[in-house]
């Protein structure tokens, strides 16, 4: 029996297998609105057999976008554009998920194929915000913008924006909601001592630094239906002795679980220029941390990071390191990765891929 191809019930949602597409920015929206690119990119992963597809970091406010090309959910036109995409995914057997996010001081960047550096406001960039007023990069070249230090009004505004985006995610047809609490973006930057140097009740101790994330998630949980799963992506290590450890994140996962979070998506890095990027991990190291969070906080996890083969993904589920294996770059190489993995493992592909295809190919 395959563990990878067994179904998973998350609240009232059932995934047909444990294979998920990890959220990936497409840098292809105009004014945060999705288009045919997103339909084909996300839709083809549904046709390829993935049980879960998590749409890219989707900004809760315009200045919360990583780049001007990033997706958003701050208005109803954005909802309208996403609806046909989620309907297509559901029709073809995938569960549509979405990651809602605020980029914090890493926002206002050029898209990667245009260099990824901060854009001046007269180049299409925008002002950035953070728990403090230190820029991400000290070299003055890459992510050089000095953020405005958030006050209590900003905190309330951003938390409301997350709540509104959660409501819009539901209206857009999503069945799993993920709050982005990783990679040095806004919520992670409140939690990480590498960024948050505040002296008020939102800074200092672990509990104080967790406050922004916990309050935001608590408010989101109030509007995201009880019967649908809520996930949070964490950077479970800052890869820096002065930063967040796995133990800190086990505590965070316990706090999140107490607030109704169902599953933790375990990524890492991204908090500061010195800490590692979220895609630089070696095979297995990040996956192992998903196992630590799963055991330590007694909560379901998603593992991600350099998962490329069927054996590897099967092993992750079989050894209970995670409940879902997420793939990012390998899904770009092969949208049919789940189908190919099933073939390789000798699993019946009927019901995995749409009938239009499975009628003619085994
Ligand atoms: C093109 C691209 C875009 C990404 N965008 C996001 C994103 O929107 N949100 C997020 O949490 N991670 C994002 N990531 C990180 C991936 O979700 C994943 O965690 C990382 O690539 C490691 O998985 P992999 O080794 O399977 O690629 C992105 C990665 C890539 C390659």
C-alpha cells in the first residue's frame, strides 16, 4: 500500500493523495488580478494529479506584494478572476488552497527576471513597512528600502486586511487557507529576533514576538469556516544562532494549534540577509524539521524542500515526518509529477488524472 497515494481528511476536505504543489509566485498578475497564465499553470497541476495545489503568496494589501506582478486579494475583481481557476481545479479532482501574505520590508521588488532589487516609487515601487526601520539589505543595492516602523494603527489595519483576504479566499472558492508566516515576510519578521527589536508588547520575549502572528491567525480563524482547514507556513529555522530555532517554532506551532490551526507548512530561512534563502536547503534537512514540529507540537505538517522523487515523497509520509509532501520546482519541471510517480510505483492511475486522459492511457 502506498502512503503517498492514500487520501487525507483535513476537516471536511479530503485530498485524494498526499502530494501538494507548494505556493509559487508567478509575478504575472496585473494590479493583483489573475489571468489565463494562472489558470493554465495551476490548472495543469490539477490535470497532473496533485491532491492539493496552494496558490502563490497573495497579498492582502497593494503594498503587501513582493513585486508589482504579485497576486492580490484586496478587491472583488481579484476574487472574480480566481473563481474559474478554483472551479477548474475542483472539477478535476484537486483541492485548491491559497496562501495569503504581506511582504513587509521585502515588498516593492522588481520581478526576478528583472533583477529582483527594490524599485523606487517612480519606477512602480511602493513604501514598505516592518516591525522596525532597518532595511533588509545593508549594501544599499538589493532590498535597500528603509521601512516605516509599524505602529498600533498599522497593526490593526494589517490584521483587518488578512481577515478581509480570508473572506475573499472563501468567496473565490478556496478550500484550504494558508497564512504566510515564513521567509522574512511581514508576519515572520515580527516573530524573528533577527528583525523584531521592539520594546513594546510586540517585541522582546518569544511570546511577545509571536503576538502579531497569533492575533492575526486568531482573527482569520474567526472568519475562515470551522469545517475548512487552516494552515500556517513557518520558517521553522532562521539558520542563525541568534534567530529562531526549531524549538521556538514547536512552541509557535503549539500556540497556533490552540488557535485552531490544523496543519503547519514547514519551510525555513529568509529573515535577514545573513540567513539562508528559502530555496537553498539541502535534500532532507528541512523535511526532517517537519518531523520535529509534527512530534513536538502534535500537529499535522507539510514537508517541503528539494523533494524530487517518488521514493523520497513516499518515505516522508511513511515515516510520519509529514502528512503532505509539497513540491515546488519539481512541479515546474513536470506538471504530471503525481501521474509519473504513480506509474513508477505501480499504482492505478484511474481517478488520479481526469477521465479525458485516463480513458485512453493507464
Ligand atoms: C518560482 C518560485 C516561487 C515561489 N513562491 C513562493 C510563494 O509564493 N510562497 C512561499 O511560501 N514560497 C514560495 N516559494 C518557495 C517554494 O514554495 C518552496 O518552499 C521552495 O521552492 C522549496 O521547494 P522545492 O525544493 O521543491 O523547490 C517559491 C519558490 C519558487 C521556485
